[in-house]
C-alpha cells in the first residue's frame, strides 16, 4: 500500500520467485523496487515503519521491520564496475537491466504482487525443464563475481534432474575462469560448498570440480580420493550427514583437513570432525558376532572428550551403517555403579589402592558389556 500510494513499483525478486514457482515456501522474501533508498527511507519514516540499520544501503538495500518480520527491499540497479568480487552500482528504473545483472536465469525473475510474472530470460521455462543456465553470456556473468561458479553447481544440485546435463559452453567458461576463485574469501566459498555437499548429484559435481580445475582453488586436495568419495556419497544418501562428513571422504590424511581449514576457515567443530573421521574411519568398525556396536560403545565410554557421540554418529553415517546408527542413537551411556565410597566401606583405605581397584572394576564392567551391577562388581573385587 505504501509503495502504491507513492506510485513506486514493488515486486518480489530472485530466489523467492523461483521457490514459489517450484511450489516451495520461500525462506525469506526479497523485494525489488523503482524507489531509491532515500525515497524509501522518507516514505517509511513518515509512515512510522521501523528501519533496521544494516550495511546494505550503498548497494541500494533498505530493511524494513513490519509485523515482527524483516523485509529487504532493493532499488533496481546496474553494475557499473565489477572486479570479480564486488560491484559498484547505479540505480535504475529499468527492470530488464536489473534482471540482466543477476546470475542464473532461474534467479532472474520478478513477481508482481498481482501475480504477474516478469521473466526476461526464460527462467520459468528453464525451471520447468530443470535447466541451469547463466543469464546472457556465462563468461561475463562469472567474471563479475567468480563465486557464481559455485552457485552454478549449488543450483544444479538443487534443480537439475540428472547429472551431466550441462551446456558445453558453460563448462568451458567455468574452466577458463576457475582461477578467479583464488581471489574469493574462504568464508564465502565454504557457505556455497556446504550447500553443494548436501544437495543432489554431489558425486557428479565434485568430480566435475576436479575435471574443470576448480578443486585446487577452493582448498580441496589435488589428488582427492574420488573413488572413496563416490562410495561414501552413496552410503550417506538418506542419513543427513554433516557437510564435513561427506567432504572428508576426499581426504587421504590429516594434512588435507589442515589445508582445507587454512583456505576456508572452517569452524573448530568442523575441523575436529574431519580429523576424527580421517583417524578412525578404518579401524573403528563394527565387531563380528552378536555385539556389532561394542567397539563404538567402548570408544565412547573411554573417551574424555566432549561430543564424542555426535562424532561417532557421523562415522557410522560415513560407513553407511544405517541400522547401527539407529541403535547407537537409542543407546544411553550407562553410569558406572561403584564409587570410592563403596570401596572404603569394604575396608580399602588408601587413595592409591582405591584408584587401582576402581580401574580394575571398570575393566570387568566393560568386559561384561556394562551389564554388571554394583553387587556383582563388589563380589568380583573380593576375588581380585
């Protein structure tokens, strides 16, 4: 109503339009408008609408807070200068020009609030046919912001029906410009890469990153274990792994984790998970016989570190052990039934002896599969 009253045009833009047309509820809705930031500020202030101060204004974005929700509204713009990372913009009232500087056709559409679709680059056709294409010339779009190479992969994994359905000219443009990713910050790359790792066709897309010379510029090992990666991505399909669990299958050793961290600045938790998987994926496996979970349970009981159980869950996903994962998630860590106090009552007095006795009883308890109760353990102590 505010925009209408002032005769400014307002439309839903980009990702939200793509989601709505795919029958998905958008996470957040961005708007585009012919009003400039100054005009919006004046209009909102006069209407008593709260503005959230953020750094988007020089790019033309104003954030308004209405009914406990933030709305980002961006003035239509043209990129004047781009350096492969940032763009300098000038404002326009030309919707076609604004659509032209967006990355992919499926992200370049606008939706009027009356339900009219404004689609200058056949984005809706592409969405229906599950095709991912750059707006205009792929090379130009990529050179404006090299991160778009990874965005291409991410949306391919989200929208395309089958692996390998790329336009040769697009792949050529990506390969020619792969080196540009070296200048993109690790944090921006990691955000995209994590989404790729959790999307569809991940095995195909990562293989492609190696074929197109992208891997080396985004922190992946030059000689990644692509066969292991193919095997693990199959194992993990329906187990909702963490991105790091999927990625670690490319790594041969802990140096690969360290190098990834140097390039992408991953979180401490992500790094620790990678190191844990590299270290234990081979030898910490299920036991033959009636108690397949025992090695994992013993490891957890002996561990002095925090959140070991969540690391073990990720290891079981990595190994494709769906059934064991369910059982392990339902298993609660039993508490050791004997205390030093019990031993004192039995006449063991020196602290050192108590320590030794507790350790021996712990070992017996572990051997019993954590089933022995206090009485059994104490009678066992008499024998020891």
